[in-house]
C-alpha cells in the first residue's frame, strides 16, 4: 500500500502504524511503517537518528500499553479515536488522533496516527469529548464547585463515577511520600460487591502504592481488564498483583492524580464494565484532571488554615486563634470555660543567650508538649513568645490544682523547663478571668525570681 502518498499532504506530524493481529483477539508487534516529513524531522530531532520505516513503534514513541490498546481498538472496531493526555514524565500534553485504514494483509491492521505535543493543556482539545462523557465530567465539576462540604462532594463524585463505570468500587487515595503514608480521601463501594472498604487495607498500604509509579512508567494510567493483563501485571508488579488477587479484584483502571509537577495520589475503579474500556478511560482521564485541581486547592486551603491557627514551632493553637476564640466567648457563641490559666516559661532568655535559639526552641516545644499532655481535654494556645494560655471546660477545682501540680512535676523532670502559672476558676467574664490569671502568673513569676535571684533578667 502507498502510505507515503497518503501522508504527503498532511502538514502536521503523522505516520501509519501497523499492528500484528492474532486469531485469539490479542496483538503482537506494533510498527511505524511510514511517516511524513514532520514526523521524520521530529523523530530525528528527538533521537538523533533518521526515521526508519517499519521500525518498532517504541523507536519513535515511549512504550505505552495504553497507546498500544488505542491502536488495536481503532483497527479492530474500525472507528476513529481521539485522546488528549498528560505526558507528566515529560511535562507535556499529547493530542492524538487515530483513523482506521484498509489492509491488504489478513493478519496486519493499519491506522493513520497524527499527533502534536505542547507544554501546557489546551482547553479546546480537552473539551473535544463525546456528549455523554462531557455531560458526566460537567456534572462532577458542578458538584465540586457547588458544595460547601468538599469532602461530601468528592464522595458524591466517586459514587457517580463508580456507577458510570458500572464498577464495584471507586476510590481516591492521597499519598504522602515524605511521611510514607496514604489517606483514603473518598470512596464508593457497591452494596453486595463482596469487597472490603479501603479501611480494611490501609495499614501498610503505602508499600503497595509506592510500586505504582514504576508500573505506570510514564503512562497516563494502568488498565487491567482481563486475565492476560493480570498475568502481565503479575510479572511486572507481583506486590500489587498479590494485593489485587487477595481483595478479589478482576479488573482495575488506575489513574495518577497530579497537579502540575506535584503528585497527589491516585484514583481507581475496580471490577468495571470491561466492554467500555475506552469510554471509561476517556471519562476518568478528564475527570481526574479536574479532581486533582480541586484536591490541590483543598490541600492548600487546609495548609493556609493551619498556618493561620496553629503555632508552627510548638504545634499548639496560635494567638490569632486565641483571639478569635475569646471573641466567640464574649459574643456568647461559645460557652465560658470553667478555668483559665496563663503559663509562662522561666529562663527562656537565658537559654537563648547561653545556648542559642535552637535550644530555646526545643525548650518551648517541650513546654508545649507538657501542657498539651496534662490539659488534654482543654485548649492550649501560645499567647506570646514564652507565654501560653489554657482554657479548660468542665473541670473540678481540686482536679485543676492537681493538673497544675502535675505540670510542675513533669517540668521538674526536664533540664530547663520551669513554669510560672496563674489560674482563675469559675469566673463568668472571660476577659476578667484572663486578666486575673495573668496577674497571678506574674505574681508567681516574681516569687520565682526572688527565690532564684541569679536567674533574674536572664
């Protein structure tokens, strides 16, 4: 067949791909049998070798089982295919079109492949979806954007995706490579599926998840649809294969969730409708793009909220949160705590001056840990440099005094942590209670320095 003539007038990058077809419905070698000038120039620029007609396709493009499946499906179904995928390993976006061609050979099928790559996502290319897929993706986006409860919205979305894929299970799993942990962010399990929820597997599951990047090997997703695919997976990733086999999984589609260059986690569907693999892939391909963006925004907002409410050094609540809490109590929106305490560290300046600020930081962290441990049922705030405020609800006065004694006992076991503590119990006016506790703390501090004059002003 004269493929060169077919390619001659196509200005974009294009080539003809041949797929070896077997009677059992599988495929063998996949080769690039011809290419136009734009394709040949591109391959030579990338590989520094001229394009050779009839070469294995991996001499031109990264080896990818999903690409192979697309070529095979295009030829066998006799229908054009389009895909727009993120080549995240190269930080590129690939826009690809496949058109089936007639073949003069019984065991060889051909398709016309044209493609383009770009460093950024093209919204118009991403929107080129079937009406059904576009509708499904739009519904997911509306749910995510229209809900005040983002976690519930994600749960609703994974329920919808599981139903679209006619799957037994759908899950979003977030991974933290620094701490080597996984978080089950959202999941949907079909009633009567015979599968356990992810909570059954979470202990140590990071050891399974950490194998996925090597299995993906730059692919946009992993599709396991039948026993042949499972057999290949067993050779490639025996750890994951054993996990799937134990869980009763027959088929799975797994997509990485990425935002820019950041890896967030994964989304998968289990025991899905394998007759609609390409539709499911198209749906998840676009949906995960938007899900990853929403998850990244959610995580950023959480970090900002933590930064605005938690003291980064000690891990207790910060002054900003303390002020907000007091305002809520004054406004009557929160109950007045039974007890208010102020605890000030003695000798922090001396430690900073003599041993350095890293030693002072460690002293503050130890102090915060003691206060949080003793007042586990209260709220510990870092009110200032070396000063903490504690609010305690529903405690008897005798128990409160025992707790204060416990703080002094535990701090006495450390090398340098010593507290001056002032307590106000049972006042209905939070501001008066704070003032009295603060005054009593300073009275305790003055008495401490009178007993230890060598430490004064240090």
